[in-house]
């Protein structure tokens, strides 16, 4: 079985960024509108903190870690599958639709 090189720092950074974006989205940016539309009373937030909100955040962080780890595997496999010589980029470029499939080095980069 081949060895899969995973950047674990990037996995942790992905999970942390997931939590930060969620905090900004449901807090700073749209927090009041979200609470109003969800029927959440601001006075009930203190009671929710004591009911185990920390456990929910910890579970959400573990889920973000798992998701980030799985995405890193997908990206590693996609990179190895699509050939590291740039074949993937050339196949999906707009110029590929109007050419005969030949991509000489620099001409392929210029045209695409």
C-alpha cells in the first residue's frame, strides 16, 4: 500500500478555519438575524452555556478535523491521479476544446 503524505498542520488549520468562519457567520455577521429567525431568545443563551454548549463545540471541532482529514486524502489522490506534469490543467482549459489534443510545452501554457 502506498504511503500517503498528509500535511497535518494544514488539516488542523482547516478545522480551525471552519470554526472561525462559523463563528463569524453565526456571530458577527448574521448572529442577530439568525437568532431572530430561529426563535432564540438572548436571555436563554446563558442557560444553554451550562447545558453542554462546550461539548457541542468540541464535537463540531472533531467533525471539522475528520472532514479536513478526508478532504486532504481526496486532494492527495486527485493530485496523483491527474498526473503532476500539468495534464489536468491542460485538459480543463478553454483552449483544449478547440485543439487537436497536442500540447507542446510552452505553447500549451500560452494557449491555455
